[in-house]
C-alpha cells in the first residue's frame, strides 16, 4: 500500500511539471519538500524502506529540476547531488541491515530470555512448583519426575508466565 502512494506522489509532481502547471523552480522545490516529508515519515511508518527510497528519488529529481533554468554558477553541482544520493542510500541500507540484525538477536527481557539458564527450586517440583531465577520467583513445570526444594534445574522453554524446566543431570 505504501509503494503505490510514494510513486503516485512523485508522478503527480512530475506530471505538473510536464503539463506546465507549475514553474520548473517550484516543482523542484515541491519535490524536495516531498523528499523531506518521506524521510520524516520513514521514521514513524513501517514501510520497509519504501518511503526512504521514494524520498531519495524525489530529492535527487528535485535538486536537478529546481535549478535547471538558473544560471550555471547557481546550479548545484551534479557530482554533489549524486554523492548526496549515494550517501543517503548508504545510510538507509546500513540502517536496514542493522534493523535486520537486531530482529535476529535473542530477546534479553521477559520469560524468553530465561531459556537455557539455571534456576533453583523453591518448592518441590512434583511436577509443578516454584523456581527462583535472576531474583524472581516463577511458576514452573518439571518435564520428568520430581525435584526437591533447593535443586538446580535448567529452563527449557517459556509459555507466558510459566517456565518448563528439566533437572540438570538429565540429558
């Protein structure tokens, strides 16, 4: 849903230029404004980089179009515009790679972060009981058999606020 909107806004702006409705300088500035809007929206709307890509296209087109009819000494250098576009691509791609890596990381909070850690039985686990782990008491269910109070168990899974544990000496 986002890509058609981004492409449509840029196409409408270029269409106004082609129809001669707006002067060239104005449409270039409008495209630069659209680019800034897309960059700002990228921070708040989960678009997967589509808004950033559309903003990049709008920014480069706007920089080229906005100063096309001005004297050469006042036009932005095409190399600078290209470098700006390249740098923005590098920034957005590195942000996307960083976000992808963060999503693959293991959770550091909540019950999921306790999986694989050792806990101490606070009550006998027959098979249900209470364990103590990282300064907190948790309801737990022992996989097989029973465990006495004070025995160490390993957390193997978490389901909501309930942990599933296994005796450490079990394989």
